[in-house]
């Protein structure tokens, strides 16, 4: 049991790293190099596949966590999701007032904020349960 | 809810790590339960009672505000 927990945790970390290692070069290539549309789509799909596998590994790791750690993760996701939803709503409402700043709040930035909010939630929850 | 996990551990001379290993959770989780920050599930409470050789009610007791 302990061994399977370690393997599941390790796998999720490995695929998070693989995702990071494919996402950043893919963004760089798509921004700074000019490819035909089929090649661009293939480059864009690689990090999506890596992220999909990462999600599966993360769910597997979640299922073998003990109940305190599961609660911490659950609260982190709830806080992260709520803050992201609030940010998107604020940006939408501001856009209706013709106020927008794509330099700070583009799709790529939103992805970063989403992860930031998850880690904020994780930190709060870890402090709450003292782990 | 209060608990007597620390007392039961002391009786057996177990560390949090020892108890965690016996019931298959992490040491940090034991600490969280022992300090009352997390209320364990029935299954976990029963596992604890089993390894201590006592009843669940003797480990976990309701307080007035519960």
C-alpha cells in the first residue's frame, strides 16, 4: 500500500515535469517560429496529451492518498476553482465596460493564475490541517 | 471532539510514526487528527481502536459544542 502511494505520487510528479517540459517549448515554438497549420496543431497537441496523462496520474495519486491529504487537495481545488471563476467573472464584467488588459490577463496568464490560486488554496488548507 | 490518541500512544510507547505505519496513513495526518484539526472517518477511527485494543468511544469523545 505504502509502495503504491509512493509510485502514484512519483508518477504524477514525473508527468507534471513532462507536461512543463513540453508546454514551455511548445509555447516558445508557436510564438517565435512560423509553421504551417498542421505542424502548429501537432506542436500544440503534444503538451495537451502530456497534461491529460498528468491529470490521470494525479487522479490516481489522489485516490491512494490518506483521508487528511485528500481533504487538503479537495479544499485546495475548491479554493483554486472559486478564485479562478471569480477572476474570469471580473475580467468578463470589466470587458463589458471596455476595460481589458490582454498583456496581463490573456489565456496564457489565466492558466498561470489558475495554478497560482490552486497553490494558494493548498497552502491555506495545509496550514488549516497542520500538515 | 476530543481524543485520547496521545495517551493511548504513550501507553504503548509508540511514536506518531509508529501509529501511522500501523494504520497506513502519514505521520502528518496522525498529528492533524491528534491535535483535533481533522476528524477521522469511521473506518480510520475503527482501525485506531483496533491497533490500540480499545473501543472507538474511549478514544473519541463528543464535546458540548459538537
